[in-house]
C-alpha cells in the first residue's frame, strides 16, 4: 500500500498559485486539466474538488482579489465610522493595491483578448460583489435620509460603480506613472464625481474630471 503520509496536501490556494505561475511562465492557459494536474503532481480529481473548469478557477481568482480587499479595509481603524464616500475610496485604493501585487497575472489574463468586454466572463462574479458592496453603502445612506427625493437609486448607483471600476481597471492597465500615482488620482476624482453627481453638488468637479480624462486620453 502506497504511503501518502508525506504527500503534500492539495488545497485550493495551491491550485490557484500553480495556475497563476503556469500561465505566467508559459504565456498561455494549460491545454487541459489532465496536463495541468500531472505537471503539478496532483490528480484531476484534486482539481475538480475545488473547480469545475479553468473558467471557474479564473473567476475565483478575481473573487479572492475582492475578498482580500474587504478583509484589509474592514480592519482599518475607524472603518465602520467612515462615510460611504470614504468607504468607496478606501475600497478602490485597496483593490488596486491588491491588483498591483498581482499585476503580471492581471495584465496577462486581461490582455489575452485586448478587449475588456470579452473579459466579462471571468469578471462576472466580481461584478456581483462590487455591485452588492455599493448597494449596501447606498442603503445605509438612504436610511438616514428622511426625504425620498434625496435618496439615491441603489441599482443605478451600483451599476455606475461597476462601470467606474471597469474604467479604473483599464486606466490602471495603461498607467505608466511611478507607483501608479495617476491611478490614485483617477480613483479620487472618479469616486468624488460619482457621489457628487448623485448628490447634485457642484458641476465643477464633473468638468474637472472630464478634463483629467481628456488629458490622459490624448497622451
């Protein structure tokens, strides 16, 4: 009988790490689960214990980026007392710190098609998470408003937040500034703008943001 006492335990995290390493080293997705499993000293059954396909694995990687972000911001001092605007800012700042730590993988997996709309499959679950996160923020704000006309539309706002994330993701992918400083500026301006639009506050910030995007687009 084979002694398996010294066989490394196959975990979800190890499979994800092996997959990310594989695609970066080979610059393409594994041809099959069988070949991937064999190359990483596991069985197909080990893989399927956690994922139904590479498609599911890629979605889970994005889910983990989101989960890591939430874990970090929830531990920030005074986070529960932050305004919705501040929570949105720290969410995006932290999310892009997480993405930056995995930039090589993110650029590879999104650059395969070079078309953000074609990447919606692997971003599908992340979209749900971000929209849910945003809805919760708006629900809290709306509960504090006595006049219904001042309440924000949760569905519209959450969809706007998702589109905002997609813009920031594309901006970050193309950002060549040191420490991605321009992305930080884009995050601040875009978050303030989306809140200002829904609060009907000064249009100057919307115009300022538009000028910023225009300048970056023509560089």
